[in-house]
């Protein structure tokens, strides 16, 4: 079990001991394991490397790249992603945990990256090509090296799953999304693509 920062004997008129100061240095430099609990706002600017599991509850704003090595990435409190996201937005590729190939014993691990974005299949169409430059899918196979999930806003509904977009194919710097049926209304969606680096 990790240590807990202590205020023991820290009071007016008492002598402050070296250990009372150095415990904070040890905790924030990682020399010694400490459980740290933060209350209130927490802002991270720059690159952040996390080892182990990460649980995010509520909204969290991270500026810079985030790397999660090992463990699970769990997010909660995400709702109502809407088409107010700019069309064809692509974040800078974000490093995520390892891609595990289902074959082999033990499984083969590959470094992966993730991008997210959104799009709108226009009324009267059933296809949308999204440019994902600077990401390069050259030589990668959808469903083997690249996995894409698609979602709609929780406030958005279609009358049939035939209007629900899916990732149909990938090009070197693009993803093509299609619906089974041409719609008489615009279909807004967001997507997440995880791919081998």
C-alpha cells in the first residue's frame, strides 16, 4: 500500500522536521509511492504519461499529448456529443495503450494511436469521405490494423439503422463513412479510430 502525506506535528511553534518537507518531494517526484487525492480544479498543460489505470469522472480538459501505458482507460460523464463539433475535426494523434493481436501465445503487443473527429453525411447522400491528414493509414487494413467506432449524439435519433453511419473503407489519409440508405436529412456523427502506430 502506498504512503499518505502526513501533517503530523505540523503546527505553530513546532519544529518542522526534514521528513515532513521531503515527503512531498518524494511523492511528486515518484521516489516513494504516495496516494495523492486532489480536490477542486486540476489543469494539466503539456505531455502527460500515465502508468496503470485511469478513471475520469466528469469533464476533464487536457492540453498536449496524453500517453496511457498499461491498464485501462475509463471515462465517465461523457454525454451529448453533438454536431456542434466542427465537421472533419481531427485531433493530433494521441498515444493510447497497446493493441493486442488475438493470435499468438503470449499475445503480440503493438503501440497504438487514437484520433477522434466528427462528420455530417449530407441530405440526399449516403457517403462521406473525411481527410485525416496528418495520419497515414498506408499499408493498414480496416478491422486488422485500424478499428473505428461511430456514434450519434444521445439527443439524435434516426428512424432506421439503415441511416446509421459506418466506417466503410480507409485510404492513406482518409476514412470513408457510408449509410445503407440515402437519407432525406443530414446525419451527424462522431468517430474514434484506434490504429497501429
